[in-house]
């Protein structure tokens, strides 16, 4: 099966054309600056052949047109007929409480995604635009929605409810949703494979550390708690987001600095985190460089970043009632041996001792604890697109079987 995986943002569409049975990416690319006269499509085929097209791409429908044209192109493409696209998998950011797993897209599903726009006004409308464009362009091709929030929908209410009047949860659905679910699910399943144990038997902590950062406590393959909340702002320190803090702080700052709610929102989401503390950059590479050069604010940003991870590990070991493995993923989790070793330091009393040599190895997927260590620690590159392709394939296969047996 060949699956087109789409991730539609406000002005971009990222795509991969994947054969999930072979875990093979046939082609991948991105369309950027949608809505502008100087939009760009960059496409890279499996054989590293690249093409860049620029011009006016005014909406997501036209972007999809271009992507299809490249896939079908004689010189740059990988297929001869649209029918070779067996299905389309869409990343959708927010499924609210409506979607607890990936689903085949129907009219009701489109309505469900639309109904959750309030919860993700910056994302769901663009995800929907991609879906409706594909329905227009490829009406015969089955489509599947894979939600960032769905994996966390089985959390117990003691993990997802806030200490606010319950009526606010009932009225506005204010609760912890959690994000990065596709990544947490992918790396947890991959860790079980590497451990050669059934996922159902394992207690895992997954750390997705990219520009946005979140952790999840996963018991028997089910996310029982996660650090991001109602929005991606809660939890760990991130590139530009503050993560956890006393909510009164923001009320106090708003009063002192006479900030509007949108200014306060920008302060918390765009000017805080590594950026706000280091004053250097939101990029961990720059912060690490600053720290190596002895810059005080870079050192403290690094310290806070790692301390928060360690604190969540402690909390999640307690929530899980034990721990078999910890997994690091995302740009920082996959690449920074310093972040891994610092955030895991001083945890030998709970069975966590990393192997420094393995931690430094440049191999992408690796175990960084010695065989026989009570808790295994893995570095596993995330692959949300492959997970979306797997889900899409499974759902399309089972829905066509249902049709046959109907
Ligand atoms: P996104 O969340 O946007 O997908 P990524 O998962 O690519 O982002 O992660 C981006 C982060 O990864 C940045 O903070 C970047 O500095 C960090 N990163 C990438 N490579 C390294 C590296 N070699 N060492 C430390 N941090 C790295």
C-alpha cells in the first residue's frame, strides 16, 4: 500500500509518500508560504533526487494540486496514476474528547474536527483545509485522521482534571488533553520491540524533546498521564514556552505590565522557555554552546530544562508504580547527550544509570544503559509520519474487510 501523509499548517503542507509495509519513504517534501506569490515546494525522492518549484500557491487546494503533480511527474515523480495513492493520512492536532483513536474520515468526522476548532484555533482549521482539498481532488481515495491528542484520551480523570470548578470542565471542556500523542505512541511501541517484550507488560516514560517538549507515563501501552495540558504550554521548559508555573504569576505580570490577554499569551508561548531565560536563543544547540562558553543565563536555562525532566521522571515513576524503560526522542532527546545525562543524573537509587560511552555514540537508535540494568534507557528517533501511515493502512484495510463482510 502507498499512503500519502499530510501535515497541513497555516501556511505550509508537509508531506511524505510512504509504503508502510516496507517502512519506506518514496518521496517527501514541503510546500511553504502558501497564500503568497512566492510560495515554494521542495521535494526529495527516495533516490535523493530533489526538485524546488516556486510560484504563486494561494491556498491548500492548490498546494495539494502541486504535490500530486510532483508525485505523478515523469521526471521527478514516483507514480504514474493517482490510483496508486491507496489512502491519505492526515495529522490533526486536536480531537478533543470526540476522538480517542485514529478514524476513517466521513462527514461526521469532518464535523467532529470542526466542532473542536475552539480548542485548537491555530491548527484544526488548517488540518481541515487539507482534508477538504483532498476530498475535492481525490474523492475516491479513503482518508484517515490521526490526532495528536487521541493517545492521551484514556488518561484517568484524576490525571486530566484541573482543580477548577467542575462546572468549567462541563461547560468548556477545560481539562488536560496532552499532545505529541503520535510520537509518544510510536516510540513506546518501538521500545517494546527493542526490548522484545509485549508493550502491554511495560511501564514506560517517554520524553519528546523538540521545540515543544512533553513527557508521558505509559502503562501497558496506555498513556496514563502527560505533561502538556489544555494547550501545549504546560509542563516542561520548552524553546519559547514557559511550561509549569503558578498561574497567579501571569495575572500579576498582566497587572504590572498592563498586558492584554494576547500579549500575555505571546509572553508565555513565544518569549519564555530557553529563549526567555538564556536571552540567547530558543535553540538548544545555541544554549549548549553558550553554557560551554560559561554564559550564566545559558547554564541556568540548561539546568532548569534538565531539572524539569528529572522531576517529571520522579512523578511518573510514582504514577506508574515502577518503571521498565525511559525513551528520549525529538531533536533534543535524540541529539543531546548532555541533556540525557544531566536529566538522568542522581537517579541510580531508582535503577537508572546510563552508560556514558553508549550515550555519546552517534548511532541514531540505541540503548544507553548496560544490559541487565534494572531500567533501560533508549534513544529512539520519532517517526510520526510512519505512525500515521501505519494507522491509515490498518484502518483502510479493516474498513474494506468490513465492507466485504457487510
Ligand atoms: P520540532 O519540535 O519543531 O519538530 P525538533 O524535534 O527538530 O523540533 O527539535 C528542535 C530542537 O532540537 C532544537 O532545540 C534544536 O536545537 C535541538 N537539536 C537539534 N540537534 C541538536 C543537537 N545536535 N544537540 C542539541 N540539540 C539539538
